């Protein structure tokens, strides 16, 4: 089925960002169902989307349904299948923050800069402004640490094994900043644009730098970190702004 992805994309008039998103979703779908497309494998695929947001689910189901129709038209499938993409969102007066399935953030992508920005927020809780100021000299990949200096002092953060490969690739160039623009940092808007394009490509357009930072907080809390420890990791003067996450 994977062989049909590129002809399918060529048959549609898609912007580059949308094309990358379609390709990612369809490769993921084909890897999961293999060559056996039937009601059972499609049901299992739908179940695998249960940890995603409503918007991400609808996007993936819509993409796959279009692909299934294309396969039927091309006689690659003898039967026409269509998954139910009607998803009812659950609403409450007080939205509850939950930890997300972030496996898609680590998958292969054409949006490498946006991906690394997202991972630095998700894994280290950094803000776009802090990321803009990161220099290659701040990283010690051998010791797996980042030393971030600010007016409040130096924060030493551990780099996870999952994050290291992305940093190793990004720090190969001879430059001053991690994201370098003629030995100067890029603008704040540039970082938001890169992040937005990456999030859209993985079907998470509703997320933002702030919501990824909240995921960092929730993950650290789940790992057993105290509110004081998380405040220190984020470089906060006080843990007051974190109280709502620890009352959940």
C-alpha cells in the first residue's frame, strides 16, 4: 500500500505543508495495517488514535478515508472501506489538562527546525525566547547537559537519550547559536512560525508553545518531581503559577 502514497498525493492539489502531513499520516497508517485492509485492521487503527486530540483524530481519519477511496478507484482494493470520522468532542466548564501521546514529535519529518523547537519545549520546558538565545557552547552532549544562563543564574538541565540524536545533528555546523542567522538569533516570530508549521504537519495545529510547556510540567509531575523542583527547572522565582497543575 505504501507504493500508492506518492501517486495519491500527486493526484491532489495540496500545499507543501499539507502534502507533508498527508504523507506522514499515510505512512503511519500503512505501517500499522500492512497489506491487510479489512474492518478489523481499520478498527484497530481507529483505536490507536484514542490518545490524540479531537482535531488530530479527525484529520488522520479524513486523510486515510481519502486514501482508501483512491485505492478502491485504482482497484487496489476490491471493497470500498470508509471509517466513521464523526467524533463528538466532550466539553466541560473547566477543561482538564491531560498528558498527550507525543510519539509523533519524534518521528521523521521535513520540518526539522520546528521539530527541534517543539522537543526543546516538551523535554526541557524552555520558552521560545530561551531557545532563541541557546548557543552551541551551552551544550555538553558528552555529559548530556545544557547550561542555560540568565539574569537569575545558571540552570543545568539533563538531556534525555531521546533528545540527544536531534541535538547531535543540529550542532554539527560551525555556528554561534543553535538556531543561527548570520551569528545572530532569529526573531521570536520565526520560532513561532517554525513551530506552527511542524505542529500542523503532525496534525496538532491546536497546540502551541504554551501547551507544550504545560506538557513538560505534567510529565515532570508524573515523574515524581515536586512543585519546587519543577519551578527550579523552569527558572521561576516562585512556584505559585504551578499550583493549578498540582491540584489536579
